[in-house]
C-alpha cells in the first residue's frame, strides 16, 4: 500500500472505512481482553479512528492500517490509565500488547462467550455481541431487532453496566459453561452471517467481511466443541452460501436470484467441504435447526440446475425445520417451496396466513408479489412489490425490486 500523500483525502477515508468495518470487532476484543472494560475499549478504538481521519489524508495511509489502529488504540488506553492513576496492574499487560496486527486467535470468540453470559437477558446478549464483536453500529442492530435506536442504546448500556457490576470475567468458559451458552453464541454468529449476506443499513448491499468473520467464528466453535453438531451445521450453512457468492451479484452489484445464478461460478470444493460437515453432524444423531438449514442449502447447491431442484426433499426438510423452529419466517420460506410442489395458489394461501405477523417484513411482500404474478394478478403483484420496496433499505434488494417494477428501464 502506498504511503504517498492523498491531497483530497478521499482514498484515505475510504480505506479507513473499510479497515474499520473489517477490524472493529478484532480491535475491541483485543482491548477488552486487557482492559476488562467494554466502554473504554470501544472509546479507545473510536479515538484511534478519529486520529486516523486526521493523519491519513495528509500523511497517507500506513502499510498495515489494522496494526496502526491497534497500536494507536493501545497507546491511548495507556495514556488514559496513567492520567487517571488507576488499573496500575494493567499497565504492563497493555504495554505488552504487540504493535502489530497479531492477536490471540480466539479473542473474539472469548468476547462472544463473555457477552453471552446467562446473567444477561437473551436479547441483550445478542445485541452486545453484535456491537462489540461484529462491529455493527447501534443503528444497524436496532434495525435487526426492529427497535428504536435509543431503546437499543439503553439496552447496550445496561448490559455493559451489568457485566461490570457483576464482575463477569472475560475468559473462555469451562466446557460445561460453553454448552449452556452455545445456543445464544450460535444465534449471534448466525446474525453476523445474515448481516453480511444482506445488510440492514449503509450504502452497500452485502458485506463479505462479515460473512468471512461468521465462518471464522463458526470454525472456532467447531474446534472448541467438536462433539456438538449444531456448530458443524452452522459452519456448513455459512460455507454453502459463501460457495455461491461469486454468482450472487451482477456487475452492477444487483442481486441475482438463485434461479438465475450461473452455477458454474459456484465453488464446488467449498460445497463438498460443507456437505462433509453436514455428514459429521448427522453422525452425532442430534438434529437441530442449523443442521436442517444447511441440508436445505445443500439440496440447492447439489442440483445441477434450478429445474432439477428436488422440491419434495426440500419440503420434507422444511417440515423438519418447522418442527424445531415454528417461526413465521420459516413458514414463509416453506411456502416458497410449496409453490413448486403444489402450485402458487396453495402457496399464496399459506403466505396470506402470515399477514398479521409479517406485515412489516419486506420479503413477505416480495414473496406475495411473486406468487400473485404467477397467478396473473399483475396489479396486486405490483402493489406488493411497491410495499416491499418501502420496507427495505438494502440497496441491492431495492435495485432488484425496482427492476421488477420497471423492467424496461435501466436503473443503474
């Protein structure tokens, strides 16, 4: 990376935004490990970013921007502690933090288990982990929880205060403790993965670095808990979706529906690896939702083409998933499969049963639009697509919906 000056500063700011997205969780995890203080760790990372904004546009970005931010945040933490005359026993530890990008490999996993302590309520566990580990903004997490941003911010503050007051240790839990917290930890990794696949905010439709983070974290869970089948299932699920990534977006950044994707672009080696993980999980004979979702993704990935998809097998798998996760979203996804086994009219009847619970969910309306279009009810389909467009802020999804509404116009 060049260290030459960038007079306008645009390139340096763009680089900083990318580096921060990629490094925020890692930096925070490293500092929390040493400081034992969420707020201070986040504050020092934020101050390091401010300093980078001041320096990089004129001096040029460093060759190793992630390491620069870590060193800067570490030094600021040292200065703060010295000024306040506290945590003297921490000074040597913080000073020993490497001035490189090297970190203990399980910092973020340790932080996830800390955030998912049973002393915190379930939603607070997930929200705090997404903020501290994945680096999602408070606004992004609020959208994922369908909450006002101020409400979510208060929830995060209370969770941090409870960790501090209760003296919850920042450490990897014992095996028995890990198992007790596993469900929430898996939920967090799954939400990080979902946010990467389709962002809830910002000006990008997808964030591949979050998908990579989720895959990395799921892999660590598999290493830590090799006899637990659900981490294997989650890792397989993430890997199957990542295998299709090269075909998900066209050259304009618009989403390509699964039925239209060029399957020759899919990574067959990753698909095979994921199927092996599913087989390992199945051998443990404790099926769960992530294993079933992975099996569903595998059926799609193993079909040579859209028309050759084994729809009856998918319906059987969705029935299994519904038995362990009877959520409205699972019911909606099952209805999409019914469209191919029993026809669009049967599927639409199932979707319409979800109006009350999913009326504010954009994919509910997008699914209805597709079914109405199949039935020749084009005016109603257009209304449903318009409602879906109103309910999503994701630029890639908005582009796809706009294309359906205005197929003869070039929206790019």
